């Protein structure tokens, strides 16, 4: 049975939460940063995925916290944190993607060797 993220947005949310908990806007900013601006996630897409991921118990909602680079914001009191199940889902998806990249490299579609 597949346990990885069922779509790329879910995987990107898992990656955005892999380092620390974040609020919704922080997740959107981190996805933008990690993708080099190539992926933009709107609020509807984000919160729909968050709802599914909460149901799958890949993430949990936490109270607002203060980190070095952001202040708590009354409008953003819901923070999300990766669970052990979420980390396993991210790991499984990453393994699946690595396997696919190996196949793509075998067909000359991508170069996996450092340049």
C-alpha cells in the first residue's frame, strides 16, 4: 500500500514543514523559496491540502510560537507541525521520486551527475 503523498502539493507542504512548524502563509513562502519561485500555492489549494493532511495525521495543528525570524500574528494563530507519519510519507515519496529520476536518467532525460 502506498503511504507517500498523493500529489506534488502535499509533498511540498511536507517538505516545507520538515525543518520546523509554520503557519499557512509561512508554508506558502517556504514552498516559493524551495522551488525558486517556480511553484506558487494559493490559499484554497493550501488549506484544502492541509485539511486532507490533518485527516491523514501527517500534520497536526499547534499553537502559535515565536521564532527568531517571525513574530506571532493574531491572524495566523494556527501553526502546523509534521508528525512521525508525515515524515514517513515524505520519505516514501522522496524514495519514489528518486527511483523515477533514476529511470529518467537511464533514458537520457536528466543528468544526475554533478556538473
